C-alpha cells in the first residue's frame, strides 16, 4: 500500500514538473527576450543618431538653436494593470527659432526634403480652422528616416519649435515588461554630431 502511494506521488510530482516546465515561459519567450532587448537597444542607437544628425539642420533651417535634446523609453500599448506590452525609444527637443510658426515649419519640411526624407502629407483636417491648424494651435509635420519617425511642431504665437524622433513600438515578453517599465526614466542628453 505504501509502495502504491509512493509511486502515485512520484508520478504526480513528475507530471507536475513536466507541466511547470512546459508552462514556465510563453512559447519562444526566452528567444523573444533576447530579440526584444536587442531590437530596442538597437532602436535607441538609431533614434539618437538620427536626432543628433538632423536636429542641427532643422535648427539651421529656421535660423535657430537647439536648446535641448533628451531621450527616454516609453510604453506604447497599456495592459492594465501590468503596465505596457510594448515599448519604444524617443528623443524630444526644442529649437529656439528666428523663423517660428508656419514659416518655420515650412522651412524645416523643405530641409527634410533636401536631405531626402520621406515627408508625410498632413491630414486634410489638420489645416482646417479649429482642427489643430488654427493660428494659435499647433501645426505638426512628420517624416521618416531609416525607420525613425521625425516630427516638428510649431505654434504661431511662440518663438520655438518642438522636435521629436521615435522608433516603432516593439513587443516585449511578459516576464521582461517590468524591466522596461523601470527604464522609462530619462537618459543623458543627446550630443549633436555637427
């Protein structure tokens, strides 16, 4: 009788260990962890490089000066209450401009085209009154450079332009999400290469 119970207990423990091993990670999670980490760290390098390369020419287009460029990690799609399921790296900055507003925006877009960037056309409603294209509201244009989205926002009543650079959202394995949530704090400012 004791032997039967012992065998049954061994069988149950073995089955339990097999089930735990099979369910311990999502399918391919270990591979996904390395892939996501590599992709996001590569993205950070690319975004910081594009920001450092383009920000000076954007500032020159409006006779201005880049006053700051700072990068950080951010979550994309929320998975309440666990945080986010995907993340991206972005750099934001400011240009104090002698040619601000819509004219500054046009000058930056012209510099993008000259540099060969693919400029996205604004949505038709973005220039309609009361739809973000008003005299005092923000005017935003964006482009793409090597997988990095580049944006500029101008205000008619302000002497500056806001600039941004960001990579696409990258899914991370569930077991790695907390680590990426903690990386959301800022990083050292981006150094300009020109």
